[in-house]
C-alpha cells in the first residue's frame, strides 16, 4: 500500500509565462519515460473500470464522475513520488482511496451536481429561446443533425445549446483541473481546492492556450494509428496536470529527475 504523506497547507496560485504551456507537456513526457509500462497499465485499468461502469445504467455514469477525482488524486501522488525519485506503481492509482478519500469524493459529488445543474439550465434556456416544440423535435430524432432538413429551428437550438453548455462547462473544467492534486498534495478542502483550481487556470489563460493548441495537434496524431497513440498521450496528459500544478502552486517543487 502506498504510504500516506503529511500535507502542507494550500497555496495561492501564481501566473507563469505563456511558453510554460509547452514545458508542461515536455516535463510530463519525462515522467512518462521513467515508467512507460506502468503508465500504460494504469491507463488501461482506468479504461477497463470505465467500461465496466458504463454497463450500469445511470448509476455507472455518476459513479464514473464521482470516482474520477479519487483516481486522479492517486496518480498525482504517484507523480510526486517519481519527482522524489521513488518508484511509480499501479498501487498509486488507488492511493486516493486512502487518507484524503472523503475529500476527493466530495469534489466528485460537487462536480457531478454542477454538471447536472448546467444541463438543466441549458435545457431551460432552450425552452425559453426556442419553445417546447423545437426541443421536443430534438428528443424525438435519432439523428439530431438531420433536424436541419426538417425544422430549421432544431439545428439552431442544437448549436445554441452546445455553445451554452461549453460556456457554462468551461469554468467547471477549470475548477476541477487541479482540484484532486490540491486535495492530496496541499491538503485543501474540496471547495477551496476547486476555487484555487479555477483561480490558477484563470491566471494562466495564455499558457493553457498554448498547451491546448499543442495538445489538439498531438491528439490528432495519436488518433491516426488506430488510436494506439493514446497509450502514450493519455499518460502524458495526466502527468501534465501534475507538471502544471507544480508550476502554478508549488513553492518548493520536488527535485526533478535527470
């Protein structure tokens, strides 16, 4: 079992240079290269867990959302172990079920509740903007995009709905991005962790923009060879959450391995 650590107090996020967006990925590659086999196994186990949960109607979806911060927190502990020249193992994936499990579960519950709230708000706004008839057509059609040929308003509602959802969902993504790391590495309370995560992302829009552009290019490349590239990009993406966390929140970053 992975040993528990003594957690320092939460830190105020800082802004970093735009070029650090690329550095987060290169430093994440360094972490992946130290234990590629373990990283790939961790990603495959996570994928298997999600597949199993997907077969549980409704409950499986919520279970996936609630458990996400727990698994993420465990991997963040694994990344910190590697930074301290300790061994990264599959056991780290489940390390989040230890001392800080309750806080990580609460983060997952808050995230899930807010996703549902966003969906309710978006559907409500679509009813107000387009009326019940248009929304009913969306639910009735097996292929919503085909609605453009049957009812012009349906296509407009779909586009507006997607934009509204993204507009409301983006701040939530920012709030959850660093939350697991802040809970397990900075001993932050759930709401504090989400607030600090949102603040940290907001202070670093440019680095995240650079990061996002490069990541999209890498995602396209990873998808080409039968999606096998995701066995590498998946772990690198997870590790990049830790490397960006270190850049933005850590006052004393653990020694980097050569």
